[in-house]
């Protein structure tokens, strides 16, 4: 989920990011290496992890057919619960940008609506990913200095226990076919709101992370990799020790412009009552960020109407 771009004041500047290294999940040092990568870059990339590549490919193929069909319009999102299908006309806008991202997506929660033929596979994937995410949070907890973890209101892995609002978003970035679409990106520069985001490598490249030298770096996208990034809530809970790093999805070039891109991020959330810091509970933090996004989306809608009137 998108957030405003945050600046951490008075924090130690970390060493510049030159590349993102892929870490072998089965390596004995993986917990330490993974936590160090989150600390230095806000991102960690794992290979040989438990999530099955064949299962991910099956989900990509099945949901591509769903997005290509008219059936998606039978599952338009619920404004109160925010589950269901969000068409391109309802795609969010990152704060500071007046154009909507070039994407459509489906919000899946275990308690929410889902096409019957797709539910079992996505249910299984959701449960497996939550289980892996719990383990990764333990890695982070155990390899973070006590001076930082002492400020956690409870262990990171228990913050998500009983939470029903960790969001699995099935993202579809359609082919770019119109000249006016070059004015927007598939996903403008943003940070995520939550604790961690768990993302299998997409079926097409495009994900980039902003380095501390203000350069854009391609995230390794070999199919089978698992990409994890720190969200604003972990940044808040750790007092800035773990940075919530800006990232984006750029538009493809050449023949790739005619290809769709499917992505499957799980946004891991704590329970609403979890205390992140002296300033916020998780629920208060989420409410504030969603309010900012709503204001940004209203601006994007106004700008779009003005542009249509001029044309």
C-alpha cells in the first residue's frame, strides 16, 4: 500500500546502496544477511525460499485470465471494506503525483469476496505467505540490536497475530497502448505503509528502488526470487533504524510495452491496537496514511476531469 514519502531527521546516514544482493534462504547466515539488507537498503531479496514457483505461476496465469475477462466487473470493490476489483479509473495515486498509476488490481482478504474458481489457490498462498512472513519477522527481531528492539511494544512476529487486514493485492499492469499513458508510470515513486511487503518476482521487470544517492536501481527480478521491503510501520516502530525505501514500477520499452505485468504483493499489517511508537498505534497510523491517499486520489480525479474538459 502506498504512503507519503517520509524523511527521517537526525538519523545516521547509512552507506550508499550500489546493488541488491540475492540471499539464499537456506544459508545458515540468511537471517543475519537478510536483516542487514533491510537495514542498509530497506529491501531484501531471497532465493530458494519455501513459496513454490509453480504455484506463483499458476496464480499469475489464472488472474491474467480474470483481468482479461468481463467477469472482473462483477466483483467491483466495496467502498466500506475495500475488498474486490479496482479498475484503472480507480487506481491510486502516490502522494505528490496528480496522475493515477497505470494499473488495475484486486484486493483479497480471507474474509472477503473472491471468484470461486480462484479462491482455493489464493487462500493457500495467503496462508503460506503469512507463515513465511512470521518467520522473517523473527529473523529481524533476533538480528536487530537490543537498543532498537527494546522499543518494540511486543515482538514483531506477534504484532501480526490475529490481524485480519494483511492485504494480498493481485496487480495487473495492462499493456501500454495509448500515447497519453506515457505521462504516468505503472506505479509512481512511493513507500509502503505496512510492516513488511512480501513480493514474488513479477512476470515482467520494472521494479526499481531509490538509492541514497538519488539513483534508481533495478531490483533483481529473476522469476523465483522473493522480494521483501520495509514499510513505514516498521520504520516508525524501529525509530528509523529500518528505512522505508522509495520504490516504483517503470513503464516498459520497445516490444515489452505490449505485455501485461502481474504482481502479487502481500502487505503485512499489525493488529490495529499494536503500539508502534509514542505517536501512533498501527490503527492510527493506517488511518492517517489512508486519509492522505484519499486526498491525493481526489486531486488526481479533479485533474483528470480538467484535462478531459480541455481536450
